[in-house]
């Protein structure tokens, strides 16, 4: 029986990118449905009634919500190739810990970058650098967070790379200057087709945010 | 077999979750009580990122964050499974565990604030509990089905800690008339022997909540009191 896989997503969602990368790593055929988050579709509201957010994976009619949960689901169901999580329970726990850290910290600071200014913006900038430096420390000298192979934590963070240009431009700083190893890691990930085809264009993301700021009178 | 240690605090539902999971699986462990006003060197060494409890240490390897710890326990000691075997059912269980995590600020606000801010928190908390009852629990005896699982463990705080919080704040959220299924779930959950035998003393907990609540109210900006 052929699997029906549908992804409800928004082009600039760092969380949606996690799922796109995971699906590409596994070579899974799926239908991508772009969602307008300002005017949510009946399908999105039906498939994620509690949070009404993207991404949502619909597998043979059944919805799975929350990007980290979706990626784990994909790894467990399509377990014949490209393992995304380590098999060792302790390594797996470490991977989950860091994706949880990214979930807790990155979305919030990312949002505050474009919605704040002056002193507040400076504070957010410092936080972003702090979080990225901690993650860079965790990466160490490994090619990927998972070690020799691209995995769960790499997938967890890489989507935010398409937002770095926006953070840098609005905050007037260089992430590469602060975290050179992390940028080297991101570029290494971008060499993978699963990543380069899944991530949003950083300049388009910035234009989008500029538009939002203008609309909200936050320039 | 490698040594298992749990760093926790007697009043914390987060460390209790870890204890419940280990006991349900018959895993022997040493428990170390932490003083959060004077955190031990070990705790800071084992959880440098958050410096919080609970932390599970297996061999000399630390695992932090209760949600991560519970998954680790489930995978390391697969006997008496606490998560479904089916991948989809497992994703649903994880969804509810995460839902609980995401909504904890609402219940914190319920306990820590007053006036308008608290009213807002009460309204949100009631919505959360309604969703949990209708969509999470439904007609099942436990979130895990016929037996308790990680989702039940994750919401265990509703079964014992919420009561004390409600009494101290003077507002009841868990009304049997509006949340009959959750009410029944609380009764069933507390009848599970491992849970029954591993709950902090309710009198002691109530006294602890009273002290905390006084402190929170004292620290509120004056127009919120």
C-alpha cells in the first residue's frame, strides 16, 4: 500500500524546515501544502485544532504535530535508511536535550529580535549570542552535532540558519564573528541537498520580516 | 549493573515523575535531596546548562530535563513499558507530554499572581484542563489506556500538587462537576500502588505552598495585590 504523506507548513518556518529536511534525508515522497498563517485553512484547523500551528505531518490521514515529535516519528516509521537519532539511549537523550534547548530558546529570541528596538534589542542580541555560543561549544570540533553523521540536533538547529541574516541585519552584528565554528557547521550542512533544498532564502526571510515590521509600525 | 542516582527536591513534581518511572520499572536507585538555595557541586557539574533538578545519573552519565529523563528511562529499561509500541500512538503521547510542558506557565501564574493577572490565568487554566479532559483523556481510564504511562506520570502533579495550590490560593480549578473525567482519573491514578506510596506528605506540602504563596504575593507590584 502506498503511503500518503502530506506536510502542512509555512515557507519561512524554522520548525517546518526540520520536517522538510527529515523527509528529504529519508527520501520520502510527500505533498507540500503551503499555509497562510494569517488566514488559517480548514485543513490546518482540523489537523491541529489545539495549537493551530505548522508544521503538521499527515500520514495516511492521521496528523502528527510538533516538529521534534514529527522528526522522531519519521525516524521510527521509515527506519530502513538514514537514521536521524542515535541508537544508544544515552546519546539519544543528549540529542533530545539539545533539541529541547533549541525549542525553548531560539524561537522566543528570534521573535523578539524583530519586535524590539534600542536597549531591548541589545539585550535580545546578547541572548542570541549566548545561546549560539553554548550550542557551538556543544558542537566542539565535530563535523556535526551527532558526530560524523548529520542527525537530530543538526536538523533541530539548521532551519534557524535561514533566519541568521535577519537577526544580524536587525541587530547589527555578525554571527560568524561571534560563532565561526557554528557558521562553518551550517555551511557544511548546506552542502547536503536535503538541507539546501529545504531551507528558505535568508534574503527573502529578511524582506518578509521588513514587511511585517512596516505593517505593524515597528520600523 | 551501573549505579543510578536521582537528584531531586521532595516538593517537586518534576523529580517525583522520575521516581515514579524508575519504581514502576523496578529500577534500584539512590535519591539525593538537593537544597535549591545551596546547590551541590555535583548538581552544577551534572546540569551546567540549567542547574536544575531533576537530574538522573546512570553510571557517571547525567541526563537532565524531566521529559528527556523519562524517555531515557523508557528506553534503557523497557520492561513494564510506559509508552505505546505503535509509532503513531507514541507521537500522540509525546504531544500530550509537550502540551503539559507548554502550559505550565499558566499554572505558575495561577499560583504566583493575583488580581487581573490571576483571573486571566484561571480562565486559561480552565481551558487547558477542559482540552486535557476531552481530547487527551477522553473515555480512557488513564491517558495510557488501561494502565498508567508517561503521559499520566507527566500530569501526576494535577493529582496531588494542584489540590494544595488551590487551597492556598483559595480558587478551585478541578471541580468534579465541570471536569468529571479528570476527577475520576485523579482517583484512579492515586490508587496505583507505586504512586500511592510515593507522594509527598500533603500537610508538609500545604505548609510549603503557604510559605511560597506569601512570598509571591509580597513580591507582586502593589497594583496587582
